C-alpha cells in the first residue's frame, strides 16, 4: 500500500514490463518464504505478509495503464474488465484454496506454498506473450468527468512529456482534479465494505449456522470450513458477473450520457447497501436467504471495479496515470479495507461491552448533563 506511489512514479517513466515482472517475482518469493517461518517468529511472519504488499503494489499500479496502451477505447473497457474480474475471483479462490489445502494437509502452511506456483506461471506468460509498450495518449481522454473541472484533462500531451514533470507536480495536478478525488473516495468506500466482508463474513456465517444447529461447535483445529467455501464461491461468481456487467452497461450508457461511469458506480454502491444490511438482519431466520442477499450485495459492489479505472484513464493526464492509480490504491486501502475489519470488530466489542454492563445493572448518561449511577 505505502509502496504504491513509488511504483506509480516508476510506471510513468520506465519500462512497465520489467516492473511487472519484478513485482510478480518478489510477491511469489516472499509468499513462499513466509510458509517456512516457525511459529516462534510470528513477528517475522507479519513482516513477510507486509512485504507481499510491495509486490502487489507494483503490478496493481502498472498493469491497468499497461492494458490501456495495448487497446483503444472501445476494447479498453472490455480488457480492463477481464483484468479486474480476478480481484473478486482471486479473493474467492483464496478462500477455497486455503480451506481445501488446510483440510487436506492439516496445516495452513501449504496454502502459501501452492499460490507462488501461480505467480511463477504468470511470470512466464508475461515474458513470453506480453509485448513491450510505449506510453501514448489514450483515446477518450478528457471526454468525461464527475465534475466539469478535470483541470487540464482535455490538453494534448506528447508521449514523452513525463521527462519534463516531477512526482510533486503530478500529485499537485491530481489534487486539483476533483473528478479524480471523488472517484477515489468512492472506491475507498467500496474497499471499506469489501475488506470488512472478507474478514468477518465467514465467521458471521459460521455463527449463524451454529445458531441454527447446522454445524457443531469447533473444539479443535482445523474447523469445518464449508461457510468459507460457499462464501468464496459466491465471491467468484458475483465478481465475474458484476465486472462483466458493469463494463458492458458503462460502454452502452456512454452513448447516452457522458456521466454514465460515475452514475453507474454511485447507483450500484447505493443498491448494494440494503442487500447487505438485510442479509445480516435475516441470518437468524434463514441462512439460505442470507447467502442470496450477500450474492446480490457483492454483485452490485463488483460493478465498480473496471469502470472506476476506465474512468480514471479518461479524467487524468496520460503522463501521470500510473501515479494516479497508485494514489488511488494508497487512499482506498489506507482508509478502506486495511482498517475496516478492525473498526467493525471494535464497534462490535464496544456494543457487546455496553450490553453486558447494562444487563448487570449499570446505567449510562442518555444526554449531556445526565447523572451517572455507579454500582455500590
């Protein structure tokens, strides 16, 4: 997350294929190495998981602009949708793979030893199949925005104009681009929700099944992971359908309105909220209904992934698009999914503590100036 701006700077100025390859290799190596860390060195394991983010930042920052240079505007949205499909698909397969491997081997370490093989395969494909590209101005740049002030988005830039800019100037330009700022805040909201869902939902589903008597209490590791498998499957399916649907709807609606992308993102986010809320509320009544509502909620969230990046490519100057994506990643993770599991857990713990104290006879002030009574 914190290294994303660094790779954004490199991506705007140097060979993106080399950056992608180095990031994949580093990610795979650190992931494999973390599986051999003994439990007595837990701090080292935490450090290694943090280093994984460096590899992730490299290709998640550079890859979208790499794709944008390979395809024209009409095909760009479709190709970006294929790329962003694998955000929810990879997340879902992560649940399935980790659960299956842990069940089969009796230890979670083997999940970290299998996933680097996929990184190695991706590295081979990158070297053999992906051509080198040069930065060029994407068609459609400056034609749409959330606001009417993209701050110079309609200006034409030469392919090598990045040599005359600095990172600070790029950031300053992005800070004046209100369309970029609002789209970044919207993506941060999506990341906040998806981070909380990924961390807490499997546990929530397990406790709901426990309440209904579907599963027995887990007294010894590894526990029954059917809810993780189901949730992972839902994430995969809804992710594929959502990303493809979002890209296609955006492509068609752009013919009607230049504001199609931001409108689609905002409507899909607001639509997902009631589905996820009701899913939580009905869990004590019906597990099946909860799964269905979660699927609809994740589907509408997934409509955003490809559209947000395609919108960014249209509202940000071509010579700082990697930097823009990097800053968007930094903000969305820093204020979104990196803290949402902790904040949700802290809120639940505070609520449980309050209810326990109230049940034990303690009273709390209901308004300013109210007295507090303490137990004798």
